C-alpha cells in the first residue's frame, strides 16, 4: 500500500473526478403522459388497500432513484 501513498496527497483530484463522474450519470427528468400518471395513481391506491409491496422510482437532482416499500398514505 505504500507505493500508492503519493497519489493520496491530492484530495482535490478525487473530488473533481467524483464530480465529473456524477455529472456523466445525470439523466433528464422524465415527462409523464396523462395515461402514465393515471396508472401510477391506480397502482398506489391498489397497493394502499391491499398492503402490497411496491417499487417506486423517482427523480431527484439528475438521478432516478428506486426504492421498495409499503404505501401507508397517499398525499
């Protein structure tokens, strides 16, 4: 591990590289049609009443994030 120690003296380089990689992974915000929004609404209401586990994918800061869980309420 000692041979890699000189490269760890420039933390700014790693910060910059991480920002460049994150910038490349960004996606445009998806645009939903009326039909897709109705299907999402139906799925949420069905999962709420039947207590089914669902996978939710949402857009946040240039990324699409997927999580799974149970619906407790719909706002």
